[in-house]
């Protein structure tokens, strides 16, 4: 082995100190990427839920125009049903055969896990008594209502109603992150951060605008 080969061999080799430094840098980068991916996952879920709610509002508005009757976008609001509470939505329209009866075609839609619709003023924000009163879903009915859908009574629901002309009362639908906690008293829902919300602004005409920044809402 000549002197040039020896020099190349020495240049390719790492000392123990250099290896330890590389391992420490990789560990640091891995931790940073992990935190970023966790944040990205939450934000991606909120974005997907926002798109889902916007599509459902447009579909409910179209259903009202198509049937010539009021249509509603329902939001499950029974705290005892932890799987559906504030994350299951369904479109219905008035039954021409009778008043206070509603018809649905197909099943409803679940929002991505960990994302919930923030309830309106007057309703309890699960697990977060300090949630700002101004950051509520003002487009939703203030009081949950029990309804008959396809002839079957269902649990309490908040709703957004659209007229056959496509109009509504207006307001916003806010989405926030949350999680369920199981304890001795059963499973309860907790909404987490009022500063990390997305939403859909519904105008009285029925037109909608996506809101992507919590700073667009009053604190």
C-alpha cells in the first residue's frame, strides 16, 4: 500500500469523537422533525375537517334548492355518545309528508379523529371552561334539538338551516382539536386550544369563506 492510499484511508476514517457528534446531531434533528410532524398532523386534520364542513354546507344548500324545502346540516350533540359528539354531521331536508319530520339520503360523515366542531354560545365547551365566548360556532342553533329522521327519533343535534333560496342565518362554524379521556366517571371530551382553530364563515346569502387563522376571530 503506497503513501497516497494510506492518506486516503486515513481521511475516510472517523474518530470516536466525530461519530458521537454525528449521532448527537442526528438525534437532535430526529426530535425536531418529530415535533414538526406532530404539529403538521394536527394542522392537516383541521384543514381536512374544514374542507369537509365547507363541502357539506354547499351540499345542504344544494339539497334545499333541489327539493324546494328547508335543509339542515346536523351536528351530533349528545355528550353520552363520545364517538359522534361534535364530530358527526349529516344532511337532511324537510319531509313533504309532514311537519317536524326530516329525510336523509345515505349516512353522515365523521370529521377526522381529534377534530371537533366548537359548540355555539350557551352550550358547554367540553373540558375547557376557559374557552373564549367569542370563539363559538355562531351559525349553529343555540339549543340542541331532538328530531325524527326517516321516521326514526335521533339524539340531540345542533344544526345550520338553509332555505330553498339558499339563504341561512349566517355566522361561522369553528373547528378545534380535542381528545377523549377515560376515567372513573367514564369517557369525556376535552377541546384543547382556542388559539388553534379553523372555520367556515357563512354569509346570509349562503356563500361561504374559509377562515384559516385564529387571529381572524376576536380573542
